[in-house]
C-alpha cells in the first residue's frame, strides 16, 4: 500500500513539474513517460512517444529504480528553482540599490535605506616653496618630491563599520581605490609624489587598501568595500588618472563603535 501511495504521489506531483520520467523495466530499457500511476497489479502511464495512456504489468516495471530517479530529479528541480529564486531576489535588490544612488558623480553610502553623500575634499600639494591648491596647477609647477595633502588630522565623516561599503558613480572611466592617509603636522598625507620634469608626469605613491569592486550598471556605478576589516585610522576613497595629478578625494575616519 505504501508503494502504491508513493507512486500515486509522483503521479500528482511530477506532472506539475512538466517532468519527463523514465519508467524503467526489469528486463532493461525504459519508457519515457509524462506521469504514471500504480494500479494494483499494473502501471498506467502517459507515453511521451505515442501521446496516450497505456498500461503495463507491474511485475515488468523496476519501480524502485524509477522512484529513486524521480525523487533525485525532483530534488534537482527544487534546488534549481531555489537558485533561480535567489538570483531573481538578488537582481531585484541590486535594482533597488541602483535606484537609490544619485546619477551625479561622487561617493555615497546606504545605511538602512538612508543615503549619505560624501563631500569632496580640497587637496593641496606641499613643496619646499609651500602649499599650492591642486586645482590651480596648469601646468604642474613643481619638480622632484612633494606630498598631496588635505587639511586636518581627522575627517568629519566618521564610520564605525570595519568593512564599509561605498557606491561610486564615475563620470568617466578612471582608476579608483581606498587608501590609508597619514596624519602629520595638522594635515593628512594622501600620496607621496615624484614629479618628473619635462614630461610633466607625476608618480603617485599610495597606501592602497585591498578592495572588492562590483560594477552595478552600464553607467559606471560601482560598489566597493575592503577585503579585510580596516584598522582604526584615516582613509579616503579616491578617483584619479595615473600620472596626471587630477586626484579627487572623499575622506573618512574609521573609529570602532564603543562597546
């Protein structure tokens, strides 16, 4: 009776999955069927080949093998359905993320659905002749060694998450990263610079943080986050063209939450 009930369960459940079931025979081979039912001493099945209901003596059917494969296939379909559902959910969540981020170039964070916009820091280059605001450099007015700095020993933007996630909307394809800053004499050093004369190029020496990055759409929206927890200190998200001294800086402080 238990076998009969089990087979009847398949007759009900498997058609709903539009399954192609192999009804195995004890002598070898199988019939490809859409569904089957065990009725006392015979098996009634819908033949995929002939498109009609047929019957065969139960004694000729390897019901154990048939049921085992049917269960395995049903489990596979269930896993695939679960994976598809998870993928669809991820796509919906990503679409929601994208809808919350402004299209204006910049750096943003989302926390419990609330958007935070980072302020672009004003940077300066420190040389033996003093400081010069970077945006006023055309052409580069220094040679040799220099340092790219922002004022203050700490940022007004304090984060408590050791692995913060940032959304970065680019205006054009540029390099970007998270870097650690070095506080020193009232400023934070973003990069050590070596200015090459004649060719007017600059080598930037950065204390880069290893990050993961994922592009969220075709409009240069990226999500970035550290691969490992940050150490307490001063950091910045930066965007730049290598050797062109055009770095944009969004600074922040990481300070663990009080326990």
